[in-house]
C-alpha cells in the first residue's frame, strides 16, 4: 500500500482533509494497485478540531516513521498559527525527507513555505492568500492563478476543492488516466481541470460591484461580448468620460475596462470550448475576440495554455 500521511492542526478546513483523502480512498476501492493507506496525524495525536466544528481522531505525528508515499498538509483558518509552531515544522521537514512527494492543500502551502520546503520553487495557494505568501516568503515563486502547481516532487493546490483536481492528477501519475477518469466520474468531479486553469471564473470571482454605474457597465459587457466594447464606447454607454470610467474600474475592480472586457471574453470562450464543439473561429467571433490569433493570445496571457489544449483537458482530463 502507498502510505499517505495527512497533517492536521487546530482549525484545519475539513474539506482540505476530505477532498484528497476521498480521491485516494476511491482510487483504492476501484482498483488502484497498489492502493493508498491514508492516515491523519497531529502533534501529540491530539484530535483535530476542524474549522466547521467537527473533530477528527488523529495519530501522533511524532511517531510516524518509515517509508512514506505522500505527505499532505491541509490548510484552514489555523494555518498561520500552525506555521509558527517550531515542533510542527521540524516534523514536517522530517516527514518530507521520508516521502516520495509532498503535497499542500490551499493555505497548507504556508506551512510548507515556513518549513523551507518551497524555497526556490513555484507554488500556488488560495488566491486570497497568494499575496501574503509571496510577501512573507520571498524565496517562493507564487502563482496566484493556477488550480495546482507541481515543481519536482512538491505539489501545491489552490483553494479547497482544487485538491480534488491535484489528487486526480497524482492518481493519474501513479495508475494512469483510465483510473483517474473513473475516480472523477464516481466523485461526480470534473474530468479533470488542468492545473493551469484559472482559479477564479470572471462570472463568480466576486459579487457585483457596489457602484451602480460600474455594475451596469459590467452587465452590459457580459450581455454584448461580440459588440464594440472599447473604452470610448463603454464610456458613452455609461454617460461619463473614458478617463472617469477608467478611474471607476480601477477603484471598484482593480483593473481597466479593456482588461476586464478581455478577461470576460476569454472566460466565455473557455466555457464554450469546454461545453461545445464549435470551431475556434466561431468561438472567437461569438465572444468578441474576432480572430483565432486574438483568442490564442488571450488564453496564453490569462490561462497559460492554448485554446486547443484547454479543450482537450476540459473534456478528457
């Protein structure tokens, strides 16, 4: 059996534990050979009280020894306190030395960084904590967008359920794509999202802007993707000057009207690529990107992949 040790601590996010362990367990029950034996551990073997209030039994982290397949560090509201616990970091480094690979879920990356395990590596975390991670640990190259990042034998995932995507990728590495796809189907999960897919969809990234005018402009953009949406046209729609509209977008959304339009168009194109068989030329026109070359450029900038590669990954895992 492949031995998987999950490290928990007070105020761990329950999903950060259940998502990867659920994937490993399902893979084992559906034919992984060798399968995975999952253990939850904590300092002193104390029960892990998760942030939602449920408490999980755990074995003693100090007693873990021998060869390990994977060490998984969960995230959660308690991650900053845990990252300051010298005893926990000593044992994390020890287990990393015993393990074939090291994995973090969400803000569990903070513990890896505090232990020095992300130095000179590329990593990701939940998008709301990416800037904090980059500031506190300058030796880490933080990718704030990707769902998961693999750098050598160290694998980091973004917020919460992206751990499913990462763990499916690890199962695929170990046992091939057929089993990974079957596990995804059994879990009613995506088959499966590529690691470089953006964490945040433009349609769900944040609540609508509080500013009424900016909200109306954003709704107009989403409803008229194939129209002329340059700054001057949007300003006329809003009844303000282009300069004033740019100031409003910067204050409300932290971006310019042009960049927002391009991102919304690219996200709409991503949805069409995943859900339809439309050719790239039709998708580019429908989303207002006009040409396939503009579509490719938008995908390269926003998703670090090509439209064709995105479509293959979204459909086939």
